[in-house]
C-alpha cells in the first residue's frame, strides 16, 4: 500500500461545485502539504501544515481551504470550483524529526487529476 | 523571477547517451538541493539530494551544485528508456518550511 494516499485519483466537476480532495499518510510524518501542478509552471504550494493545529497559506491559496483532521489526514477543498483550477493536485509529507526538517525532504502521493468544466 | 528556473524541454536523447539536466536559482540562502523524478501519472519521488556545493554520485546519477554560479545539475550516464520521466529540481533553506521547485524538464530516452 502507498504511504501517501490521495482520493479520488480523478475527478470531473462543474463550475461552482464544492470539491474535497483527501490525503492520508501512514509514514508517521507531522508535516503535510498540498501542491498543484500545471504544465510549464511546475509545483506550486497551496497550503501546508506542520501539525494538527498549524495551517499556513502557500503561494496560491486563494480559492482553496484545508483541514487537518488528524496527524495522518489533510484535506483540500475548493469551495466553488472554477475552470482555472483544473490541474494535477499533489499531497506531500515530511518529517520534522531526525534531521528531516533541515533537509525538508518531501514524499508525494500519486496525485488527483481534477477537471472543472 | 522564479527562485528556481528550469528549462521545461522536452529533451529527447538516444539510449546510452549522457544526459545533463540543469537548473539555476536566485536565493543565496539555499543549502539543500534536490532532484525529484516524476513518471507519467505518478507523484514525484526523491532521486537525490545534496548539501551545499559539490558532487554526489548514486549509481548512474550524479548531482552537482555550484553555489558560486547558483547552478544545479543532474547527470545521467548510460541512459535507459526507463529514465524517461519529468525531472524536477528544488532548493531549500536549512530548517525552512518549504521546498522551492523548478518547472521540471521532460526527458525521453529513445531505444
């Protein structure tokens, strides 16, 4: 089983709909991240969380919200989806212990392909 | 200007060739540099990381950092079709909260 699991893997929705993307991890990491990937733009950080009570905006948080329900679960919501939110979304985790925080090595899920029509 | 710049390619080379993938960065505070490999329809996976300047070798892969010119390179020797993927470079400040990624270079190795 994957260490970082994202659901759903694919989703097609309509403009204005509320969408939730879910991420769960079995790595025991405390830090979790949401990114979107667009052709030619690479990975851009949407939100990140260093523990259950810590939520931080990334570089492109407008139109998105997150919830850290437990150390192992981090969900991303699009309150009212719009077509330019069509992208590949990735969840990632990292470990602040054992020197991990110094390197900030992140481990990614397989991604959710979202299309907003 | 993006903090990490990477030519998106695509780059296509014959099997067995030496591949050179490059990034430049602007943040002098970066101390850790990483290369991720992403196969089609998969998430990025860490390939290698280096600390500060110098070289690091792992099998057919060599990562190189030149802090004086703010240049990051990944060399692939004896390239294989299985190396076909998108390669992303990233920089990080020690203890910082996030990685900064380049745009990714799509590489194809032709049999």
